């Protein structure tokens, strides 16, 4: 189906840089034939670490792997507990499970991020790590989370897949804990032409370990120092990401502008609850990976908009602990459950026009005025 207002618009995004991307593909694939762990990966790692304000960055093949490798490198192993939220993409929990550890899921607060009071209550003698998830482009309460981590000597690995460029108390998402993990899945704020991910860290030794883990534990030409993984960021993806990185600040500003238009157009509508308005203070600089509202009669609204050619997304209609085969049913998470019935993400991307945003606003107003 071709929507009048699609949730993300890949062709429009491609058109922005089409000529430069085609020239780049020819250069990388033909002129230089640079495919695996070549200069583009190194350059991208250098550029994005300076964007983030982190000492080191290591490209990997996804954020899922970024988290798995980070937890593994931090020493998370069978018998350990790792605290995270239920209201996240399943990848967060997968990374914990694949280290053999036990996920402990806590609830969220009104901002869709980890409830820090519950976090502290969930700490046990077996707790090894915390994985805060900065959802929708807003950083968690990292002041409290880092204080709790310090108090109980826990490792913090941040799932910053949705928050590249977001700021909390003057620092970028991903730079608070031992490692920050990012995704370049095409729908993310900085999207590759396929999968991609990254780990940033201020610890040189940790970055070095990740570099070995992503490439079969190979050091230098002939030395294999442990069993690793194959989780490299493709050179061609790094080249494309490097090109796009130049425009990232502009795209983030556009997302924040779109959020401001939604806010002004919807703030007086009865029946919906909006995320905080974008502001310019360095305490919370949100980047709006998603513009998520809480809506009365959510499913009817989604259908109403679909019939008017507006594509929305529900993340997530069924809380993770309700998927029986995942063995997480024992968690009691009332806020997560309530929110799963109310949330809907409105079209949000850097390509959407003001007219399209106004069109969405108009039909939401119409729905609640009936
Ligand atoms: C997208 C996403 C991931 C997974 O990223 P991949 O690069 O697809 O592995 C993990 N966590 C959150 C919160 C995400 O939104």
C-alpha cells in the first residue's frame, strides 16, 4: 500500500543523497574494492566517536550484537542477573539471554523509560549489569542509574539504538556507562543500507577486546587469542554511514521541528497524551526517533488514520513478558501492560513535509472531535 503519509519514506531519504551514494558505491566496490574492515570503517569510527564525545567506537553488524558483545566482554555469564526493561525491542533481552544470564525486567514511568526506583529494588547479590534503554530518542535518568551502579558495583551497558545524538545533562546517550550500543538499521535516525551497529566506550582496553571479538578473536596477522564472533560492520555500510553522518545534526533538527509541529497541533486535544515538547536545554535534548502518543481508543484511531492513508506503528502491542515461549511471564509490570494498549507512534522522519504533518494532525483532531 502506498500511504499518503508513510511511517518512514525510504525512497525520499535515498533521493536526498542519491548522486553521492552512487559515486561512493562505485569508488568503494570498483575503484578501491574495499569490502571488509578497510579505511571507511576506521574513518567512520573516528568521526562518530567525536560526534558522541567518546574516546573509542567500534563498528559491528547490529545493535543486537553490540549489546551481546559488550555484555560478554564485560564478563556477564551464566548465573548472573542483568536488569533491564520489558518495554523495549526483544533484542535487548536476547543479548542478555545469549550470554547465559538471567534478564530481570522492571517497569517504566510516564516517559517510557526505566523506573529507577524499581531498578534499585531489583538489585540482588547476583546482579552483574544494568541495561538502560533510551527509548524513542530520550535518555533515561542516568544520574540515578549511574549512582545505583556505583553503589552496587554494577556494569552499565546502554541500549542507545533509538537515541543517537540525544543529550542528558550535557552528555550524549551512550557515553555514561562502560559501553553505549547503537543501531544503523535503516529506520533508525542514522540508517545504513541494511544492518549495522556500533559500540562506543571511553575504555581503550574494552574497545580493543570488542575489536577482537567482532573478528574471530584474531589479533595481528596470525594470532588467535580467543574464540570470537563474526560481527563486522561492512566497509560499504561504513562508507554510506560516514557520508550520512555529515547531515545527521540537520536531520535531528528536522525531527525536533516535526515534534514541535505535532505538539502545537495536538496539545489541546482531549483523549491523547503527548511526549514532552522539544526544548533546547542540555538536560534533556530529545531526538525523536519516534513520536509516541498515548491515545484513548487507540486501535480505532489507528484504523481511522489508516483509512485516511496515514501509516502509524505500535511498539509494542503485546508486552514482551506476554510472549509465552520467552519464559518471562512471572514479571508483574502494570505500567508496561497499560502503555501497550495506549501507545501509537505517528509518522516521524527527516523527510516528512510540514503539509504531511498537518494532515496527520487534522485527522487526529477530527477523530477526537466526533
Ligand atoms: C532497533 C533496536 C535494537 C536492535 O538494533 P539492530 O541493529 O536491529 O540489532 C535494539 N534495541 C532497541 C531499543 C531498538 O530500537
